[in-house]
């Protein structure tokens, strides 16, 4: 057995890592086997079930999902960030946001992505419920959609203000958002949890290729090019011989299972939110930037056969094994980081327990 050397590294400030979307006023949880007591017969049951199974949203400890409850601006931002893999953060200074708030990072991501800017009085009103028109504006900005002013299909079109009209027009033209059976849009009505999940799911289905069943995908010979983002939502998936021109998301639905990426090139960013300690196998995998953000556990990443990763950013615990990773940056960690192989550089920007295996080489 290899001798292990344990060392502790820390910053002056310890950062608190929070990723889950916890509805205000109660503790929530995500377990795919839970059958909610209040979604049978609901129009959004199928989408809600899928999102819970994939770890994108949570139910409540009393066994309910509360699909028709409203959500706050902060909760909406957390869902958008998670759904679209938004991870880069801006410096923020809103007067009603503290660095200790669970939503601090979510707002920083939303500001960086350009879909939230706050109010003229310097606030962002994170705990205020978000309306349907505000949600439409935010999502449209997040997706950078071309604006359209046509909302004539709605019976209450005259109540839709000029500031939100082109954003609502853009989302409804794409089919990401719709109105009510009576033909109205109700722009000032608070958007519900079910409506939010449905709107984001519609956008994801249009913008990304998703893998929701175990199996081997990609040709035996030659290369398949995918021009969209790609999301893996279950364990037991192998992607092979692919070029992904967008981003790649390994989502929470993978759980503690395995995923293999063989002869895959990702031109965007790869975000790893799921996987266990024997799980993510990168075989001749190429990507400029990989981000690891997993709640409640450590991911083992095995890089082999000419894998090339320029930047690996860790926002949760990880066991990194193999070669071909140029720079590892530890941003946040709740569990230990284990580098096991040859690496150009390891940068520590947070309090972290690092366990360095014998034979590991860090050149800088």
C-alpha cells in the first residue's frame, strides 16, 4: 500500500460551499425514489419527476413538492445556474446581500452571466418572489435570445409593459414559455416552481443533447460532431468518438455511478456534478477547462491515454489520477483533495485537506 503524506493548506478566509437549492423556510432534499404527495395529476408531474431524479431541484421533508408555490429571485437564479452550468462569478456589492447568505455565490454567477443586474437603489431583492415577466427577462438574457415584440397571441397583451414585452415575445416564440388556458399571460403573476422547471426544461431540450439512459453512444469508427451542449443525466453512459462544440454537463443524476468519455473533445467547458469514487474515466479526452462541483462526496477522475486538460477547477472534493492535466486549481473543498499522478501546477485558493500519494509529481 502506498505511503500517504497528509498536509493542510489554508487561506485567511474559509469559504463556505453551498450548491443546493433549498426552498426558504424549510429543509429540502433530493431523492429520486421519493413519490411526492402533491404532484399526482399535476400537469408538470413528468418534468418535475425528471428534474428531481437528475438532482436539479429538490422536494420538501414532508414529502411534498409544492409545484404551485412561488419561488424567490435567489431560488430562480440557483436553478438557472444549475440548469445551464453557470459557474463563473463576478464581484458583487449589493446592499442587501451578505457574503454569509446561501445565495451569495448564485447572485455572483447570475451577475457574471449578465442576466441579473439589480435595482437602482443598489439592492437585488434576493428573497422577493419573482414574477413571470421578470423570469422571462432573466432567462432571455441568460440565453442571449434575439428579442421579439410580438405578444399579440395573449388576451392580456395590453397589460404587458414595454420593458418585458420583447423578452416575453422571444421566449414564447421559441416555445420555452407559454400562457394560460384562457389565453392570458399574466406578466405580474409570481412564477411557480412547476412553471419554472417547465420553462427551463423546454429551453434545455432545445439547446442540448441529453443522455437519460445507460449505454454506449457515438460511432465505432469516425467522429460524430454535436453542435449543441451535451448533458449526461444517468450513470452507465459511455460517449465515444465525439466532438462536442458546446459545453458538457455530467449532472447529479449520475449519483455515485460511472461515466466514460473516450476519444471525446469538448470545445466548451465540462462541468462534473455527479459521480463517485470510481467513476469518471477520461480516455484520450480533450477539454480546455473542467469544473468539478459535487455536493456531498468526492469524485474520482481517472485521466489516461493522451488526455489533455488545460485547467481543472475543483469546487468540491476529488481524487485526481493520471496524467495530462496541466493546472489544478482548488477553489473550495469540503472534503480532501487527492492528486495522484503527474501535474504541471496545483493552485490552492481555499482551506483544503490535501492527501498527496507517494509518487505524485507536481512540477510547480
